[in-house]
C-alpha cells in the first residue's frame, strides 16, 4: 500500500540527527560572534579550500559540512535533514548513519573539486610557465585569455593588480624593462596563490542530498508534499532533483555560487554506500 510521509517532532529525533541540527545551528551562530568580537570569518577556516592551495587543510573535508553561508542555506539543509534523516538513522542505526552522512559529504567535496581541477589547474600551470620563463608574449597571452578574479574589495591583491597593469603597459612600450617584468612576475606568483585559495565550499547540502537519495531508494513509492501542496512520489522527486542539478551544473543555470556537482557527488557517494550495505526498497 502506498503511504504518505510526514516528519516527526524534534523530541522524537534519534541522537545523530538531533546533534547534527544543534551543531550546525551553533556553528552558524558562532560566525556572528567571531566576526563581531574578533573580526574573524570562521568559514574561511572551516570551509573546504581547493586541495593544493595554501589555505587547504585535511580536516576541512569534515568541518565544511557544518558551516553555512546564510540563514537560508542553513534552514533548508536542516529542514530536509529533519524531515527525512530520522527515518534513515532509525533504519541504519546511529553509528552507520553518521558514517553514511560524513561519507556523502566527503564524496560531494571530492566530486566538486575533481571538476574544479579542470578550471584551476590550467591557470596555475600557465602562471608557473610564465614565472619560470618570463616573456612579454607569455604575459600577453595569459592576460588576453584569463579574466582576473580581483576587484577593489579583494584586499591587498587589488593594489598589486593595479601595479601589474601599470607594469604590463610599460612592458608593451619597452619589453626590456626589467623592473616592470619583475613587478609583473611577482604579481602573477601572488595571484596564483590568491586564485587557488578563492574556492571555498561550505554547507551540509552534499550530505543532505545523500540522505534524500537514501530515502528515495528505501521508500520510492511514498508520497511527499512538494512545497506542502503537491503530492509526488519520492522516486520522481529524487529523479527531478538529479536532473535539475545536472542541468544547472552543466549549463551554469540556477543560483550563483551553488556547487551543483557537489550535490550530485553526495548522491553518488550515497548510492554507492547503499549498494555496498545492500539496503533494499521498503515501500
């Protein structure tokens, strides 16, 4: 028999789900405290930076899952976790569910940065080539094909970028201007570090998408109410999420700065775990 699905109250939540909700909320609130009291953006430390950048730390594969960029980001992730997660934890057990949750988050991060590699690595390699063998032609080629990710709000690198632009103009007038070449090369070396440090993902979305995938695999024919109004079978909802994320990721549609392929990576990691653990459809 097909059944409708509705979440339980907070007091009935199993321990991992309850603690995840509390920890994520506390981490989000702490961002305001550290920013106001110390001028520290803790998401810069907890968020996951590109592996190979100077800001990257291995612990960020875990900590990024508990940091969020905005209240909306936190609310929708925690709402979905509350709505679907307690069922999965009750089926898997707390220890296995926690492993599942964290692995989905790690899978999401690995998928995101595996794809980011194809954007970031060519730029870093081009800069390395210029630093190793500085030529006006190399700088011209790089400047004409790369859109510099700096603005007046970028901090010290903005001043260096302005100096680079002046040096670039001087080199075009006199390719033998050694001081201008040194300024240009020095900026590009600093810019490489800055550029690789820019990506910083935060949020439990990859984990939550893994939880949604698990729920869809276990209860494919259960009905949920989309936007509390439209009844839809779980399996169709999950397929719709996958297609939306895939289209948004490929064509760059949807909300800016959303790691669409990370969401898909969380689902992929969840799918692999569900198959390895041999979970079967319940309803």
